C-alpha cells in the first residue's frame, strides 16, 4: 500500500525486522494455545484417545508430523484445536482505534476513541447440540452448530483487514506440536494440582497448569 501511494519501498532490513517481529510476537500466544490444548486433552481422556487413534492412522510409524500436507487429514485434531481456541482464546480482547470518524450501523465512533472488542464472546454464543461452555470438538464436525459454518463468529486471530498475519504459521506450529504429543505421550492430570485459572495480561494464559506426560508404550 505504501508503494502504491508513492512512498519508498521497504528495505531488506525493514522486511527482515517485520518478519522477525511476526515470529516473536506469535511465540507466546502459540505456546499458550498448545498449553490449553494439553489441558483439555488431560481433562478429557476420551477426546485424547480419539486424537491418538487419528494420529496413529495418519502419521505412523513416524514420531511426528513430517509431511505438513498430511495435517489436513487430521480432522479431529483440528476440531480440538478450534474448540480450544473458541473456549480459551489467547486474545479474548482486541483494542482498536479509528483514524477518522466512522459510522458502524447506528453507532457513531469518533476518531481516536479506543474500542475494546470482545472477540471470544462471539464464539461463546455458538452452541449447536452442546451447551456453549462445554468442551465439545464434535461441534466442529457435525455441521449442526453455527460454530462449524458461521466462521465470522469465531475470531481467535481477529477478522477482516486486521486478521493476524501469523495465523497460518501459528496453526501449523500448534498442529505439529499437538500431533507430536499425541503420537508419543499420554497426557494425564496431576493429582491434587490446584485449579487452572485464566490470567489476562498481554494475552490470556493458563495459571497453575500442571500436566503429566507419560510415554506411550
């Protein structure tokens, strides 16, 4: 856009700096998403077993996802990731500020007013056959739920022109890490561990999350 407006193009150093920023900015949020997936896997053994059965079918005898195209066949694992992001979005709030006065429907928004967008709330209203607050990956597979086809209400990476540019990279990293966990380990809840809590700072992260990884036989 800057080039189209007659401004100087980015230098190689500027391109490198922006790519580096994207990679670093997604590190914590991606790690938190993987942590929340691990939490749900340990909390729902039946879900974990279905994930492992799928992984064993798709990537065995490999120990990890070596062919990224094969990740598209991990239908259930991807449903688990989507359901995790619906319930435990690491960016449940986005702050935006208009550069000029805008009208959104019946609402006039003056230039410079900071808006806090509750991006998780829309996804929590997508029910289907299960209650909205229930962890149910099947809601992404049956087509019975609005969450499986009305993607506008599912915004873990934002939406529109401000969609997170690191979305594809983050999903690839989460899918690869979770596939490796499923293939090699059983994830178990730690006995007498404190209740897991949500903590929101720059992003939303789990606190008191303790999971035991036991190598599969």
